[in-house]
C-alpha cells in the first residue's frame, strides 16, 4: 500500500519524481496529457491478487483525490468498493478493466491506471529518450475528444506538421470516439520504423497524416547568440521539454551566452508541453533571485510553496515566448516570470493545465496517476482551463504556421520572435537597466513598432 506524502511538491523529499505537462505519463510513443506527477517513494512487492490492486487504487483515490468536476462522492465511492471486492476476477485483465471503469466514474482525464508495461515505459521516458511519433495528447474534458497538446520538436509528428489543438479523430482508420488516452496510446504505439496514420480535425477539416514511429533522443535546450538590428546581443534559448536533462542544459546555455556577451534573453517556451516539476523549479531559480515560483493546494487546503533561492545566473532582461502549446511546467515558469515582473510574456494564451497528479506504483508493477492538488502562480492565480495570457499578444498567421520551419524559429522569419526581440530591445534601452520591461508602461506600443 502506498503512503501519502504530506508535502507533495517539497524538494526535500528525496526520490520524488514530479512531472508537469505529461499528466504523469509520457508513454513510449511520447504522447500524453499535460499535467504534473509525483511517483510514490515506497517499493512494493509483486503480488498476484487482482483484488489487492483494486483496493490499492481505491484507497489512494479515497485518501488523496482532488475533485475538480464535482462528480466524486465518498459515499458512492465506498459503495463502489464493496461492489468491486464482492466480485470474482479471472485474472489481471478483468481486474484492470474494473479499475479503469472505477476511475472513469470520477470524470477526471488525468486520474488513470497504467498497466505494468505502460508504467515502466512512463518511468523510462522521463529520462529524455522517447520512442514513437512525438506528440503529447490529452482528453478534452468537455468534448471527450483526443486532443493534441503539442508535437515534440524534431520528431515525426513535428516534421509532418501536426499542430497544437489538432483533434485526433481516427487512428489507422479507427474512430477515436469514446476512446481514453490509454486506448489511443495503445493504437499509436508500435515497433520502431512501422507506420501509423492519424486522422486530424483542424479548423473544421479532417486531414490524414501518416507517421513513421522512431526512437527519439530529445535535447531539451537549444541556444544561440543573435545580433539585433541595433547591434544588441540577444541570447535566444528554446526550451522544448522539462525532462531530466533540461535544468543542466539550461544552466550550461545561460553560462555560455553570458560568456559570449548576451545583453538580454528571449526564452522560447512555445509548444513546450511540460515535463518534470523539479526541472521547472530549478530552471526558475536560474533566472529568479527572489520571490515565489509556485504553490500547490490539496483538497485539505494545504499549500506547499516553492521559492527562489538567490541563485540566479543572470539579471539581464528577459522576454518569454508562449503559445497555446505551452502547458503545465511551461505555465509554472511563465507565471513565475510574469507575477515576479522578471520578464514580459509575448505570444498567445497558454494551454491551461493546473492540476497536480501523483504517480503511484502498485503492488503488481502497475501504476496510477491521481489528481491530488492544483498549482497556483505566485499571486495565487489558478490557471487550470484559463491559461496564462501574455503581456503582448502576437499570433502567427496560418501561412506562417504552415511555412515556418524549426530552423527558422528564433530568427527574423519568425514574427513572434521579432516582437519578442523588439520588446527586449526596448527593455535594454530602459533606464531601469537589468529589470524586465514593464508591460503596463505607456510606451509598450512603441516597443512593437518596427
């Protein structure tokens, strides 16, 4: 039986792996819903009792589940336990189906069961190497459709033009209506080099996209030194995912750009679906010298607050690029920047995922992701479903989305980057040198004139 961690987001708890942007699951094909996860620290022995696993799942939900839909009732949940444990199960397949049915009654797409293979793959994937097509997905709570959060840069899905908010309507010709994310994962996952075809609904039209599955090693950070039109040195850093390597790579990028004379920074979080919470905290501390980064609140009202530690690597002005594919860990980092007035946010409203999932290992090697809390920005804003609005709204045109290549991101051919760079240059000219450009100032409009 797993034990409750009383302070789920506390960095002092050794061995806790917290994930944002993947709903506690990044599966072997790199598809998942955005979210935050935290595996249990206990190691359970393997058992062959189907009912024991059912009861473990029931107990975890009863003890820790944070209801965001209003569908959970302790009385109904207790009655459901009696019914499930009174039945006989021929084997694990039957008990797993019972568990999935039990969890479906919660109407929470982020609380879900992982069989032993899925759970093992989730643990492997947080290392930064993924196998599959390279998309992150979620189940739209209102429409119950499978929704693309973001394609992962440099993967088959990204190269094929899969876009955030695409609705997956079919997989190899099979309609996805009524599917869970786990159902979709099983159909999309497959042998490296094999092909899967997705039917995607976009702007009311359905497009068919064939994808070849691949082994994907993800470098979390890419960086370079750009020179603006006025000669200012701009450090451009693209953070693609908050994986196990992200904080180390970010630290190296900042130090290298500082050495190269960067006078300000554009941090690109566009289409970053999230990853590990600890990576987002570490990265925030590389930019923020003081202030709150994020807090979490459980159903009992307990808050765990994470703060900067005076260890920022630079105090140069920063502009952060976000879009509708920036989810969870990206929203934590963006919210910390915005609320602490450390940076100006440029781009589009973010995805809006603010629920915390705890990932628990079960006694037979399977696992459970269960919503246990929500996270709040430093000012206490609950961004779930609402997202974070940028200080400067800049949207890519449909033509740009179709034509802009990965290599052109962060260049003059990228209109959102141009707006970010112009905003940064204005900050560098500000008498308050070293602080972020204030989005509410009277001359913000002039910062965007080119």
